[in-house]
């Protein structure tokens, strides 16, 4: 039996990051993760450009919530120019968005880590998001409910 004269505590330093992320979970194609200090129409347009850059060919359907910048005129115009179509989920329905289970696993994986600085955190977050997004399994329920006639996703 071991005993100590004092209580041992382990402190985990917190890293706060002054930016938000915009994730695109591609069921076919390449997923992307973009960062901005705020999510506004300009940063959404930048994220759309990154999505198209990673997926230069084909139709892109982007399932999105009803955040104001997703509905902005500039966002809609840039999405049209890039050939990206928005599909908006009803308000208060995050379970209808296939990316939500991915975000849940991502948070689970990144929370026990200790990061040296913001850049290390951002790199780990990006690497983890891209690795997890290769799994279509996060979207299985979504596919069965909304795309029942799909035989196979590449």
C-alpha cells in the first residue's frame, strides 16, 4: 500500500484558439477543414473555394445549418459560381447533418491531448478531422434515411 502526505493533482494547460472551423465531410471526394476568426459570409466563401479546390470535378451538395452567413447573398452567389449547392437542414435538427457524428468523435479524440501552442492544436485538429472524414461510417444512418437508393459510395 502506498500513501502520500499530500494530494497529487495533475493540471492540464488549456489552449484557447481565437478562430472557428468550417468542416466539409465529403462522402465521395476530399473533405476539408477551414479556419477563420469568425464564421461570416467572407470566411464561408473562402471555405467554399477550398472545398471546390479539393474537389474540382463534379456536383457538390453541401448540407448546412441555418447560420446567417450560409444564407447571405454573397455566399449564395459564390456557391453558384463554384457549382456548389446548399441543402439546408431544418432549424434545431443537428442529427440531420451527417457531419455531427464526426464532430463528436473528433472532440473525443482531441480532448485528452495536451498541445504546445495554437499551431500544434490546429495541425492536430486538421490531421484528426481529415483522418476521421475518410470513414463513411459516420454517415451510415444519414445515407439510409436520405439516400436509400445509393448502392455504394466510393
